[in-house]
C-alpha cells in the first residue's frame, strides 16, 4: 500500500510539471523553452499565475499521497526508507572481488547456475548461489571417502556399487522453502581437484544429470576444504566457524602449557552468529588427556580470542624439558628407580601450568609481587588461567586464593 501511495504521488507531481511546461509553451515559444530551467519556471509562475495555477494545483495534490506513503513506510520499515532517501541506490554497485576463482558454466533445474560459495567439508562438496539462509540454488555431492591429498572421482551412468550421492535444490521467488531432488546413480561425474595452499582445492569439475533434472555443470572449480579463512597468510579470527574456534583454542593451549603437543578433541557444532562461547573442552596435552573450561569472546578488530589470555607466544624452537635431558643419567643409575619420585625437585611455575593434574591437591606456598603469601592445596587452573589454592581453616571454614601467573614471583611445593 505504501509503495502505491508513493508511486501515485510521484506520478501526480510529474503530471503537474508536464502540464506546467505545456502551459508555458501555450503562452509563447520563448516561455516554453525557458520553463525547462528552474529559475525561469519560477519566474513564469509569478508572471503568469492564472495560467500556471491549475498545473501547480495538480502537482500539489501529488504531495498528499507521497507524504502519507512515506509515513507508512517509516512506521514499519525505517531502514528501507533511509536507504531510499540516502540516494545510495543511484551510485554504481561496487563489485567485491570474489574469494574463489569459480569458472563453471551450466544450469541447475533449467536455470543458469553461477555459485559464489564452494567448500568440501567432511566429505560433503557443496556449491551455493545466493547469500541467504536458503540458497537460491545449491548442488551437494556426498563423497563416500575423501583423503587429505588430491580428490579424484569418476562416475559413469552405468556404474554400480557405493557411489557419491548428488542432491540439487532451488528456491523460486514465490516459494518459502526450497525444493530438492536426490539421486545416487545414473549420472556422469568427473572430479580432479589438487591441493592449493593453505586450505583450498582447485581443478576440473564436470557433472551431467539425467535429462529430467535439467542440470549440467562443467569448468574449473576452486573451493575451501575446511572452515578456516586466511588474510595475509594468517588465520582470519573474525570469520565465524567451528574450525576458527578450534584454531584459537589450540593456539591458546599451546601457549598456556608451553608445548606444541596439543591435540584438541572435536568441540561440536555452534549456532553462529555469536559474540561469546563458553565451552568445556578436552585435549591431549603432552600425551595427557585434560578437560578445561574455556570462554571465548569476539572482538571487533581482533576477532575470536580466549578471555583473559595473557600468555606469551611460543618461541619458534622449543627447548626440550630438563627431565628429558636427564633421562640417560637416570637410566645409568637403576638403583634410584625404585625410590619414590620427589616432585619438589625441579618444581616450577611453568611446570605447574604445563601439567596441573600432576600436582592436584598438593600443598603449595606462593609469594606475589605485592609481598603477600598464599598457602594451601592446589585445586587446578580455572578458565581465566588463574592458579587456585584452597586452605582449610580451624573449624569448618576454608579460604580460597586465586592468583594470576604473572603476579606470582615465587612458588614452592611443600610435599613430595
């Protein structure tokens, strides 16, 4: 309704202006040509008011539906009205450079198909056209087995056995949900994709479905093989994906425990968009399985990061632990093997952060840079990276200390 009122008002205003020019030509040829220029048009209205009055009245009537239409539009879609009044639609649209070099020619369900997104995740190759939640057109190929290297698949219509499943879907303007078709044989498929650093595949793609599906696609294809995106050779932490979150957590754990031997267990699916994530992750750290609470937040400029992450970057070459250097000496003295291990020897804050489970519930004393002393039993590392000590007081009470590693100037293990 609002669009009809706005359009009707504009048409009345235009008709009034045309009528005004016709009136000017009826007065004289000179006034007619002069009325095309706004200053002379105003002069004509002032000099020949009786002749110009009907045309101005018609143009004035056009402002009534125009104002009503704009008011209705502002009441239920203010952003659309702002876009109209800003006149940005008059500027030529700037073409954003494509992330992927996709050069495919063909059609899907009888309509031209030009995908902008392509990826191969967990054996599922998908090509999407459109940026909305439901793609305008989409092709999905579920591959039985995908290796980490090149991907080569050749299927003919007469082939039998376990073959890739092909699914096509499309969304027409009058539809709310897309339509989909699936088939597992009777088609032609050729894939020859080679790895392209850091996380892409590129190569030839050729697909022909049976005639009733009206789908053929052929050309060169470039696609992502995981959920990471890169900028200037580094991972883009602002991109929302499970792989980005996993990368941030692994980097944090490597710096927190000063080791590159970190293997994160799958964290499951996340419903993006999100601004913060609270997870309880499991990871193999130096061969030891640990469960850690981790909270992440997304910042405007830095992207995803772990809350209260203050650990320094790892050096390019890590020096081997002291225990590994002394292993030959320990082997040369077998008489000491039977003795109980005294964990107070070579105990340090770095070792505590690297293997907190090894010192769980042992008595410790820590001195801070402010001169305070905290003594109690070690309860672990919280999600902010703080050292937790708990001391039982007389009676039923107890006191808990939460210390940041950078605040601790000296820490002692009080029992073996």
